[in-house]
C-alpha cells in the first residue's frame, strides 16, 4: 500500500510546529543555544514515501538555523513504530530538552543536618488560575500547573499544545500565534516573550516584554497588551489566584 499523502502532510505540519515551539522555548528560557547539539527522531505509525526523510531534513535544518543560529543539528532519524496510536499516528523527540535540567541541591551543612526538618505549614499550591477578560463578554480561565517548563499562551490552530492555555479561535481581537509564554513555579507566575510576530509589542502591566529580555512576574491583577505599532492595540485584564482562592 502506498503512503497516504494527506497523512504525510499532517505529520510534516505537526513536525514543523514542534520544531518552531522547541526553538521558541529555547529563546524564552535559560538555555544557551550555542551549547545545543540537537538530535531529532520522527516516528510514524505507517511507512512514509521515499522522500519523506529529505522533507524532514528540509524543515529542521532551516528552522533551527534561522531561529537558533548557534545551535547544531547532529542527528535526524526517521523510523516506523506500528504501536503508535492512530491519532495522531506520529511521535517527535527533540533532544536535549529545551529547558535546562534542574540544578542539584547543595548539600546540607552540618548545622542544617542537625536541625529537625519540619514540613512547611502551608505547602506550595499546585495550580495557578489566570483569569483573562476583554470587555464585557470575554472571560477565560487558564489553569497552570506548577512546573519548571514554559507553556504558550495565545490563539493558534492545531492540537499540539495543552488546551488549558490555548485561547479560543473566536477571540479574533488577539493576534494569532504564541507571542507570550508562561511559567508557574511555587507561588510565582512569570511572562516571557517569544520571537514570533516581532511586529507586535507586548506589554505586561505597562512594561514592554521583549525577546531575550527580562522576565516579568505577574501580580495579583494587571494587564496584557498587544500593540501593532500605531495601528491598533488590544488589552486583556488578568487576575491571578491559586487553589483555594479561585472564585
């Protein structure tokens, strides 16, 4: 049976989105792109056409060279795994991870080791609730698990991201794409700007959020503004709460 061209196009489209997201997370985080030696594996449920591997190469090499010019792609493997589920029927592995490994804790000093280790009175919350509002009609709640990784916030097409931070397609007052990334750790939520759509200026609580610039911590309440030059701007009001205080 010959490969299904529609399935191949879907795989290549999803792979391109995965590479773009990987590069965006690297640029928004603390990874040094110059230290990256990237290995890529593309697994599909069914065999692809004879030129599929070449198409994969023509996606990953130009995209990483454009977005991460100091990084190197050292390995690209295309393989078949019949055990993959029919939907989506593919799996992508890009190594190393876009975020650095957590640092090892420093060893306890002798005095610290003699102290009685008591659990905190109030354990850190696991979920932050970011409520977004626009005008009188738009109300959307993003649920953010406490984790070291970055997640995108925005409006896009596709299913490759956690829907809890994906804004609905009908919110056309927002620019399309993953312009902003969020990270929730402990009792702290931070914003970072990706390199996508550089024509837009993003402000958090009135402060510009720039690619490779300073991260901005969310307050209990504030605003996210997208400004397209002098042509137009959109302002979302946000409120931040954690488990037990979300209403």
